[in-house]
C-alpha cells in the first residue's frame, strides 16, 4: 500500500507516517511546513519507502501530481488554531474546506477510492448530550468546527458521486510526542516567560478530555481495517476528563513551580466558539475492540515531558 498524508510533517501526521512505515506502507508526506517541523521527519528522509513533497494543498496541480500511484489518502492537513478564525475569517474556509475539496479532486483525478479524514470534536459545537455520540445533529459555534463539518459533508458527497469510501474521525485534542499547539503548549510557554503567574482563558472550570496520539492512531488504523461502510464516522476520545484548573495544577507541580498566581479572562468559555465541556461517547470505536492505553493523566504527563525535553519548540515560531 502507498499512503498519501497531507500534513504529514505535523504533530499527528508525522506520528501516523511512522506507524504506517512500521506496518510496511510506502508513505508520501505532503506538507507546507506552516506548522510542521523538519525534526519530526528527518529520521525518515533516508528511508526509500518515505517520500516528502513540500507544497500546499491549495496548489492543485502539485497536489494531484504528487498523489499519483497512491492507494489511500490520509487528509490530516488543516489550520491548527481553533481560535484563528476570529481574526481571519478566511483561514478555516481556505485551509480546511477548500483544502479538502482540492484533496478530493486530486483523488478523483488519480482514481483513489479511500480517504481517512481528521475531523474534530468542535463539529458538535456546544452539545446538550454529554458524552456526545456521533448521532446528534451538530449546531456550529465556531468557524473551525463549521469548516470541518462542511468538509465532512463534502467527503460524503464525493463518496456517493465517485464510489469512494471514507473514514471520518471526530476527536478530542491529541497530546503526546511532537505536540506543538494547545493548552499545555500555551501554558508552558507562558510559565517559561513568567513562572510566577499564569493567565487562563476562561474561568478554569472548563472540562476537557485528551487522547494520547499513539492511542488515536491505533484507533484510526483499527477502524480502517474493521469498518467497511461507504462512510464511517467515529468519535475518538478518552473515558476521562480534567478541568483546566486541575491541568494547570498538574503542570505547575510537574515543573516544580509553587505559588503560581492564576488570572482569568473570558468568562465561562474563554473565547467565542470554545466549548466548556468536551467529552465524547466512544462506544462505537470501542465496539471494534479498541480502548485507550493511556489515561488522561498519563497523556498530560507524556506531553509535559516531551515539551520539557524539547523546550525550544515553545519559541520556534514566536
């Protein structure tokens, strides 16, 4: 099998590439390095089964040409900042929705029939049902979530029109090795700059669930093997959750920081579009025989350890 990974030099995509190579795949990584890192892929550059294309999904000609002879597409490229759409209302449309359309068109041109899509728990907005199942009708509260949900709908339409098959994964925040954005990243960066105080968006009571990237990739590959509908939609998450305040306490303790003053802004949500309680129902993926190996606490500790060892990543892009 020859796999094509958009965003393959990023946090999740580079971990996926490693897993696929171990399973005997040839891998084509397609990345513009806007959030990806050379260090995440350099160990594979001399591997004859690994191929790197540095380009953007908005460049349709390069995208289609690079996808030739591939058997499956893992579309993991996206705008990585959920809040970014507030300041730039085009970024989610261009990078998430139009980017997905370009990938689907390249697949059609190359007669590739299988796509794995990294969607997001943000498509559920602020759901009334917790844990949230795949079957609810989402109401959008962010441009990021809306762009992902639009991309899902487009993928489903292409599956109907062009005899494609898709696996769509709505997941909570992944953490672990190569993690480069999100709450722990932001908190660690702030604490490195000022270890006496930590500013928290929201009131600290927000409850979030996190999944180790290794667990997430194992779930994706298991579903790819065992679920064979035309459109396969799965939640990926953990059975546990943690409050933002408790996460901050764990981080400060792990960094041996005492008497850190927490300050807050933004009220219950922190920013428009944020969801105060993220907890997904994972019964559907669990029925295939999957369960997370890492607890939320272990996932957080793994992430803190990685960023402590690779502290320069906190400041690479300012």
